[in-house]
C-alpha cells in the first residue's frame, strides 16, 4: 500500500485575523493549530510534518506532546508555495503521497484524512491528487501524489498552493465530503461562525 504522509501548514502570518496569531485562537478549548495537528496525528497515517514560520516561537509550543516533526520555513513571507515545498522536503523519500492540511481548519478530523487516503489507495490508476468537494466547491485537505507531481510542486512560486496546478490536470479524483472541507478560519467572524 502507498505510504501517505501529512504536512500541516502553520507558517502564515494570518494578517486578516488581527494582531494576535490566528493559529493560537481557541476553538472548543484548544488552539486552532492543535486541532489540525491532532487530527493528523490521530489519523494513524504516515509521518506528520508541521511547517512553522511567522509565529514559530509561539505556535510551536502549541504542538508540544505530539509525535510530529517541526520545520521552520525561513521564507514564509514569500508565500504558501515555499511552506509546501519545505514540508514536502522534510518527509522521508518513501512517502508516496502527502495530505496537505491547513492549520486553520479545526473541523477536519482523522475521518476526513482517512477517507481521502482510502480513495487514493483504491484508485487504479493512481490519480495525481484526491480533492474533497462540498456543494460543488473544492476544499482542503488535498492529497497529492508525490511521485506524479514532484517536479510541478517544486516549481510552484509565490502565494499559491497546488490548486492552480490541479485545475489543469484531468487525473484528479474528486471526493464528496461534508462542509468541514470548505471551512477555514480567516477572520474573527469566521471563527465565531464555526459550528
């Protein structure tokens, strides 16, 4: 079976949220980033890497006690692509595919991660990616086939993830999922609106 790792992206500045680090905002008694990291860890999938950046000194301690690797992206200010690349580089070579989990999506659970992983493992031939979809909208986390996409991911620049890259491909598997896959937190109002 393919080995599937997880990259938790937690390097952004979160400027739309305000002065305090967004990823440390509490939801159901825990920081946002802790929810994401625990979902990754509890999924039982492959190695987990958390990419830190803008607020590494305070976001990092929110992950204490979890068996995951922490890497810091010194170029986090150059955009999302750099954090994705740092996270991918930190995974062992044996990892065939990677789930990219945003640190500001606290409603993502191990169930979501395993559904995406299972869809990838069942597909024949293997897709370039498995993307969750809710109400016609693509969401996150996204599972990326590291073997098929390595060179394209390495070429990403600026504040872009894999979305534009995947939009140009015909071998992306879409998987219907619940609203959690479209609910990231960008503002205090967005946090308050989470069910």
